[in-house]
């Protein structure tokens, strides 16, 4: 009988793992062309999930040959096996087989960027110490050739002790060879040791010898460099007591007070420089069109002007180009809802389908045009290497308001819609900066606030001239500025309190400009849209149906027959749960100058702020699709029971402030939940902004009427 | 270790230098060393943002940006122009 291979699968992995012949970790430095290669190798056979307990995405793909299925795990870009960030820690944990729910890799596909061998080799050399079958894919060989870099792959392969396959992921050249090598990775012998740091190797040998269990050399080396940490606790437990007591004395003798990470970098980069002399035939020269463009944008002034132009186009696209598509979605849902009433007649069921389900689905897909357009730009900018440059140029300005350079795109995008803006915060590597940006983003005046502002301003702000400016326009501008100031203040306060922490090191790799790969762009875009529909869409839909039910039930049979349709709808709403809720909370909102009508409209607009217009339309019996002029007339004439006007200037100013500050958007709440992977931040953001909105409206009304 | 003389921060645009010493006490500087800014590496000051901060350096063909406060931890020997 043949010898049984060792099976290392935990019960929770069996469902995925039983048909997988080998699991391979795809690793490399950031921007090395790893994702493009991963997409090339797996095509659409990939799944995006999350690693347990964190927001880092887990990309797993598969590829099949005639007799085997190989699983590829695309790991976050990493510079070293000593992790410096959450993403890097995850990559290192998966590589060492410490990640819960992810099978320990059977082999390593190391991706090495031919235009950046210096940093790439530093990491790949560490990977060769893992004692795992390893294949190196040398990417960007076309770009390297254009830059005048000639690489001796035979020599490189000999020096690393692993096979090196040059590929051009964008055209597919060299992929077949690589694919065959990966499918048969178990046949590749683990690399022999390249001992670039003999003293460290000797110390590691000593620990291995004095331990009972077979221990991996690379893991021991990392333990010597990193010391005992949370991440390697399980590994440390495997050491014998003898080895464990030896650990610190060995480290002391080895580093003599020098920071271990620094020593590691010094020793290995010295080795890398030696290798470069041997394998890189000519020094890179910068003559390509990419370099010319890079050089132009390298100057501070053209660079900054260029950045503002790019921002203007992105903002314009998300704001304006999405509008026609959103109008189409709006009209289609409306006519679909109308058709439902025509076919099924007027009943609770047809109202559920039309006003609940169809408008709920509409409320979800209405976000798609903005999300897809914004992400098309972000992915293009990121893949072309421009996003890093934008962050670099804006770093100083953003830093002064408590954010980082990478916050600029999410913040600008949030003027169109906070949902794609918050999704875009992924480009921010520092967690505190990222959460501060997420909390500031919903204060930016989004396109859903605009109709509310427009209605109230048109109705209550006189169109008088202030100098050459129109007062209405000034008020609108003021509201935009107000949002920015409150967002920035929030970020500043948060960075001083709950998100206080060391300033993150700002070391940004600035890649040369390169043409983005369309397949990679399409895959990423598809991924973003799917994530939104799955994680946020369900919440938005559920909330839309709940609000429908609150506004529909219970029905009253006592509506007089002679009243017109709109008045009947208004009367139904008044005695619905929503209307009753408005009356119940009336005392709460009374200090703000609101009656039950305004209160119920505000409550109904918590899932989506623009809904307030439709609800006001219904309450004031002008129909929920009445034009703005009719509604604003009705608002102007609305009276309190004592005959005084309902909508006084202080009350309207308060209402505007409330809508500027309040987080009335289920989609934003859902996406904060999704992006922070906890309910803590969405609950905080919602409560904080609601309190701010209430206090703001209260102050405006009380001061204005005092 | 204290750094004196020329640092990365004092390189002019277009000027090259070889790193001579690094004050590695700051963990953020250690992180930069992991990215390859170590003794013996040749770097070129490629650009800076408005106000001169952050600065961009070229290191074996790749661009890397750092703030001035960190650039001061790297002592360099400027390479003569044309050299």
C-alpha cells in the first residue's frame, strides 16, 4: 500500500479543501503586479471574503489542470516577514500557517517586480527560508525592458535557489510555463538555504537543536528578530523550556542593543545589492514616456495643479455623470410601482410590492451609478500609480486637519455620496486615519442633501442680492462649508481622543505611471459592486420595507368619502404608526419648533434623508410626487394651531442645520458597519451626528426666537 | 546615534547621495530601513510637494516618499554631479 500523505486539514476547512490538491500563497511587495497575475491565473474562479475579525479582504482563486485543482490565496502586499501593519500581519500569518480558517500553504508563488528588484529581492530572499516549494514569477518584464533593465534570470534562479519564470501578466506571455510549475509545485524541492546572515542562522540552529519538535528555520529566525509577540505566541509555546530560556540571551548577543529590524534590513539589503550587481546587466535609465510624465508631475506646482484637475474630473463624473442614470432608475421604479397598482388594484399587498419592495430595491440600486463611476476612477488612478502621488502631494494639507494624504479621494467623493467615499477609505493603511476619515465623510454635503436644501432654501430664503451674490446661493455655499468644517472638527477631535495614537510613518511607495490592466480594473469594479449589493443592499432594502410598513399600517376605514385622494393619503398617514410616532415624539422636537408633521417626516427620512420631501408632500396633502413649487407654497402657508406661521426663519435654519449634521442614511450606516467590521463605529457615528443635529437645530430655534 | 552633516533632507532636487549612517532608534525610521533606506544605498532626491514636504527619493529605480522629519535621520554623502 502506498504511503498516506500527511493530512493537515481542520474540520471547518473540509468543505472547501477536500477537492483542492494544493494551496499556494501568492505573495510579493505592494504594486508588484501580484493582483494582475492572480486574476490572470484564476480568471473568474475567485471568491472575496474577509479574514476572521478584521476588514482585510481575503481573495481566493482556483485553477484547474486535467488532474488537479490548485487554490491560490492572494495575500496583501508585504515588504518583510516582520509585519508592520494589520495587512502585513495577515500575510505573514497565512504564510506561516497561523491563520484560522486558511489552510497552511503547500507552496509559495513569490511575485517579483522586474522594475523593482531591490525591494522585491529583500522579501523573496526571506521567503526562500520558509522550506516550502517556491516558484518566483518575475513580472513587469516588458516595463523593465523599456527602462533598459536586463535581468539574467538563470543567474537569479541560481542565487535564490528557486525557479524563476519571467511573465508579462498584461499580455499573458510566459503564463503557461508558470501555470504548469504551480500545478506541480509539490514536485519542486524546497529551496536550499541561502545563508545571507550566518550569525542569525547559527543562533537559529542552536534553538532548533535544543527544541523537541521540528521547527521551521524561517519562523525561528523571525522569532529571534521580532522577539515574543502576540502573533507568534503559539509558535513560542512549541519551544522547549531550554530553548525558551536561551531566546533572550541569544537575541542580546546577536543584536547588542541595535534594533533587530534595522539590523535585519542592513544585512539583507547588503546581500541584495551584491545580487543586483550579478543579475542586473544595466542600471535602470529613465527615458520612457512614463518617466517623462512622472518627471513633469514631480515638480510641486504642475503636480498640484494636475492633482486639482484630476479631482475636478472625478468629482464632476461622480456628481454629474451619475445623475442621468440615477434618474432612469428613479423613473423606472416609479413606473414599475405604478404598473403594480394598475394590475393589482389598491390593496395593502400592491402597496407592499410597489412602495415597499420595488422602491426598496430602487433605494439600493440608485447608489450603483455613483459607486461604479467613482470606483472606475479610483481603480484606474490606483492601478496607474497616480493615487499614491495624490496622497503624497496632499499629505501636508490633510495632516494639518488630522487626516492623512490618502484621505483626499474619500473626502472629495463624499460630496457626491458618502457610501462610495467610505468604501474608498480602503486606500488608507493606518487604521486610526481610516476611521477618522470614515467619521468625517458623512458630514460632506452629499447629493441626497441637495434636494432638501433646495426645497427649504427656495421656499424660505429670499432671492435677494448680496453684493454680486445671490443670498440663496450664499446660504447653499454656507451649508457646504458648514459640512466641511464640522467634518474636519470631528476628525481633529477624534484624533485627539478615541483615535489618539502615534503618527503613522509616512513612507509611500511612488510607482512610476503605468497603463492599468483592463481585466484587473473590471474584476475589481465587479468586486466593489458585489460587496455593496450584498453587505449594504440588504440593510437598505430591509429598512425601506420597515419604513413603508410604519407609514402604511394601520389603515383607517373612517376616511370620509368626499375628500380627494391626496387629503385621504394625508389622513391615513396621520393615523399610521409613523404619524402616531411623530405625535409621540412631538414633545422631544417641540423645542426645535417642529410639530408632529415635521417630526414624522424627519423620522421617516432617517433611512434616507431625501425621503423627507415625499413624506412632507403626503402630510401636506399635495401627493408624494407633487412638484416643488406646490410643496414650498404649502410649507409657506402652514400654520400652527394659534395661527402663527409654522415655518419661521429660526425653525427653517434649525431644520437645515439638522439635515446638514444628522446621519440620516441607512446606506452609510450599513457601509460603515461593513468597512469597520463592527457595529461600534456606525452606532457611534449615528448617535454623535444625531445629537449634533438636534443640538444645532435647538440652538438655532431657541436663539432665533429668544 | 546622532546624525550630523548632510542628511537626505538637505539633498537638492536632482542630487544623489549614498547613505552613510542611519539613526535607527525611531521605529518609524526602522520601517523606512525595511523599505531599503540603509547604509550603502544610493538615493536621488526626485521631487517634493509644495512647501518641500514630503520629499520623494528614488532608490534603485523606485520612488519612495518620506517626511522631512524622517529624512533627517539619514546621513548621506552627496555624489558629485555627473558622477
